C-alpha cells in the first residue's frame, strides 16, 4: 500500500512543481519497494502505471527505482501482471533494457 501512496504523492508533487515533496516521495518510494513483503504485484503494477503516465519521459525518479526493482527481482517479470505492464508500457521495456545494457 505504501508504494502506491508514495507514487501518487510523487505524481502530485510533479504536477504542482513541489520539488521538496517530490524528493521525499521518491526516497520513501525507494525504501518501500526495497521490502518485498510490504507490497504485491498488483500494487506494484499500479505504481508503474502512475509513474509512466503521470510524469514526463525526462523524469526518471520513480522510473529508475522501478527498473532497479525489476532487474534485482527478475522473478517479478514472470508474473502475469508485470508481463502485461511490459507489453502495455513500451517505455518501461525500453528503460529496463537501458538499465541492463549499462
């Protein structure tokens, strides 16, 4: 649940140009995604959708965290919800590929 709240807060902070709030939301999001026991795939997919639909492409704050989580926990890409997100959000697949190539 917290990952979703932090993603929404980040999106609102971006909308209202509240950089301080945006930074805090990103930090809390990164911390929350680090504990796999505190979120499920459905929640994570919702955060992916928020991150990729509510922020411009040049804003990599949450997107980088999402890609790091997916690359570190590669078993998540086997989940149907995550697979569907990869198909439906082309920028996510691109960002994951860039992370793997770096």
